[in-house]
């Protein structure tokens, strides 16, 4: 299955029960958003990032999975082949689940980018807004047809290379130099009531309740 080839099955097994994230796709988006700004974090650095986001500690082999994926994402974002791919369930899954996973991924990218960066370049505002729009997409039963499938594919192709644009021309910094590991202590879904709240709120997509 494509899920096994893409790594979705492994990620779903390891990350789907983490209550602090909506789905493995959101976590993959979070990684991607961070790596638009930073060098690929090591396993130890991922442990620190998770602690900052108040996500319970993970086993060493699972942290290694994050570190390996971070390296792959870093390479894909800098590759002229433009072959970066979001981690999403394959087309054997119902359309509603795939749409939700894409929305989760977009939300993760926006939040990871914001938490790692704390600022955006003028030309990036529109890209962030596009991701926020898709993060807020709501699936309706009437969308479950060929037209809905086509719309999903268009959205997917539209947003999947936005991280490449966000990464392009940016000098990557060490993760220790980012707001993520400077004791801002943000919540994954909601900005904490700290001086950092305005930064995080800027990058928090408006999600359907």
C-alpha cells in the first residue's frame, strides 16, 4: 500500500495517540514548518521541542523517526526537483479523512513556522494566509463525489510546495536560536498568556470548532 511506502502507516502507529496533536499529518506539518526556518533537529532537540510544546516524552526509536524525517524534509525543501510531499493518508482512505489530514498538515506548517521564526518576510504573508485558509476547510457530505475529489487534488497540489517557497532564500538557524527553545512555552493549539502570545496567534489558523 502507498501508506506503507509513504511512511503514513508507521507515523499513524507511533503518533496517532498523542492527544496534543490532531493527527500525524499535523505533526508532519509542524516538522515541516520548523525546518523551513531551522537546521534539522536531532533526536535530543526533538525531545526539547516536544517538552516545550507540552507533548509527553517519546521513546528513543520514535524520536529517531522524527530526526530521520526532519533530515529528509530538509533535503526535500532544498532540492531543485521540488519533490517535497506532505505526509497524508493515501486514496484508499475516504475523502473526508484525507481532507481533514490536509487541513491538519496546513495548520501544522503554519504553527511550526511561526513558533520557530516569530516573523515572516513581506512576500510570505500570502503563503501563510493560503495555508490558514486550507487549515480551516470544512468537509461536507455533498463534497464526497468526483468534483470533491478533484477539488481535493487541486488543494493538495496548491499547498504542497508552499513550504519550499517559505524555505527558499532563508538562512537556516540552529534550533537552539529559535523562539521554540527560548522558554516561550507555547501551547500547541492556543497561545499561552505570555509575551509570545501575539506571535503565536499570528500563526494559529482559524479552525472549525
